[in-house]
């Protein structure tokens, strides 16, 4: 039964190639996980935000020269802090992350619209040239109280 032996050989060969393939893919994914491509992504442990700068002190920090940093934590269902006062004309560098699930950070009547992902820090700079109260809403469905998840920016 020569044909039977040949089939067996091919079967063994096929399984071996599959094993090699899975190993390569597995090792590749592991290597990528350890070293994300690009290197510009900021990661953060969502469980340790209360002890991780800058999220250990959420709110507005002055950097000087009319520049500020706004460090904000999104959670179900709100933002920390829930109100930030911004001096008129200030350039604000937003750093935002989530302590639980994916949220949104959209500032109504501006171009600010970010996705907030747990484990990552999203950045965006914006200069406020119009005084007033700006409503911030969550535009990613995040659960039962998604509709009422909001905060306020007061520019004056
Ligand atoms: Cu948070 Cu929707």
C-alpha cells in the first residue's frame, strides 16, 4: 500500500507546516504586543490611574506661556473633574484616558472629538478664543447612563 504511506507522509508534513505557521504567528503577535509599532502611543494602566501622573491630579495645570494641560479621566458615567475653568485664549493640551470602558470626549461647538480608550492616553491641543460654557459629551455608547455622561469647560 504505497499510496497509503504517501498520504500519511503528506498528512504529517501538513500538520508540521501548520505548527510552524502557528508558532510564527504567535511569536509575531507576542513581539508586537511587547513593542507597539510607531512608538508614539502612550499606554497607562487603567487600574492605577489614581497613582499615575498626570492622572493622580486630574484637572488643569499651567505649563506657562499661555499653555495649559488638562488631564481628564473618563468613567462610566462621567468625567473627572466634571468642570474645568480655562482662561480665555489659553492653549490647552488635553490628556485623556478611561478607567473602565471605551468612551468619547466631544466638546460641542469645537473641533475637539476624541475616542477615549482604557489603557491608552489620547492627546489633542486646542486654543480657546471664544468665552463661554462648553458642554462635553460622550459619543461612544458605554452603557445605561451613556446619554447623561457629560462635563463642562468654562472659558473666561
Ligand atoms: Cu461614556 Cu458613552
